[in-house]
């Protein structure tokens, strides 16, 4: 009898652990809503409370986020992303970053340094300015990437790759690659490296605009 109870407890514990691991593992890939869902208002309010409750487990908050982020109400989706970005949970912040990028049409990269003496960068700025706008094309949530060129699939030669709280830009058209990390103010800051330039250059991407 005792062994039977212990076996049952072990089986339940294993099942719970498996669900938890699967959920956390899924959080490494961008959430892909098959379709937007018309959630009942009481359910929305319940899931919002879970996300706002600092005492809720990370698993519960991730599950609540997944529901709210796939709501057919824009305000509810915005709440999910904003609350996720404000969370101390790396998993929630990374999922929110991925969703935020996947839902955008474009982003703008701005240089943060004055560059003098580097002829390659001086020429690059004369040709491109101090900002580069990237229009988004194909998105592949399961691969955590967004194509930056029409006719190019993702992953591919022109893309933004999302990796947790970081992104990488691959842009042969502007002869650059870039790496950026999500900051506490929810901007992306990092560096770009232009082909034949002397060194990487500080840059940022504002996500609130």
C-alpha cells in the first residue's frame, strides 16, 4: 500500500516537472499564435491578475502570458507584452521581446557615436546616414527570426535573429552585422560592425516608437 502511494506521488511529481520543463523550453521560441482568440472578459481579468501578482509562479505567469498575448483585443495583447517586459522573469521578458518584434512592421537602428578618423565609417555614414530603417518581411516564430528583405525566407542571409534577451542583425545590403541586448528601459543597445571598419560602433534600437 505504501509503495503504491509513493509510486503515485512520484508519477504525479514527474508529470508536473515534465510540464514545467516543456513550458520553459517552449519559452525559448517565440510564441506563435495560430489565431487570435476571443477570450471572455472574466478569463482576461483572471489572467491579468496572475501576471500582475508577484507571488504567482513563473509557470503560471508564462501560461497567462500565452493566453493574453493571443487575444483578439489589441489592448489585451499590449498589456501582456508591457507586463512581461516589466517582469523580473527572464523567460517572460524574452517572450515579450519576441512578441513585440514579431508584431512590428519595422524598426530603426541609430548610431550612438560620432565617428571621425575611420574612413570606412565616414563613407558608410555619407551613404546611409546615421540611421537605418528595417522593414520586416517574413516571420518565423519557431526559428526566432524575421526576414529583412523581400523574397528571402527566414532563417536566411538578411534577418534579425532573436535569442532570449538578445538579437542579432545580419544585413549584407549595408555591409553590417549587429548584436543588441534588451535594456531595463526596454530599448535594445549594442554594436554594429561594418565590413572593413576599424572597430564595432555603439548603436540602439528604440522599441517604443
